[in-house]
């Protein structure tokens, strides 16, 4: 995933007319985005993977589980 992955829609109004909010970048906090429809500015940040998602990735297609 890139450092500047773009959201596809506004989490408040659902509109897709988004622009990067310039001059407000904070390292590790995600980038701010302007919604041109509802005039809100928001950030989206990737936090991590759930433990259940990691555990299911270790399962093989035949149903066996790899011991770590």
C-alpha cells in the first residue's frame, strides 16, 4: 500500500468529488482530503490487520493449518 492511497468516496456524504487537502501532511497520521460536496476535511489511516485475518491467511486450501 502506498503512503498516499486515495479514498474513493467521502465517509460523510458518499460523494466522489475529493481533492487532497494541501499543506496539512503529518507523518504517520494519513493525508487529509477535502470533500467538494459537503465541505468536510477528513483523514483516512490504515491501522493494521486483525489477528483473525492473519490466522486465516496461514490456512492452506486443503483445510490444514500451518504451525508458526
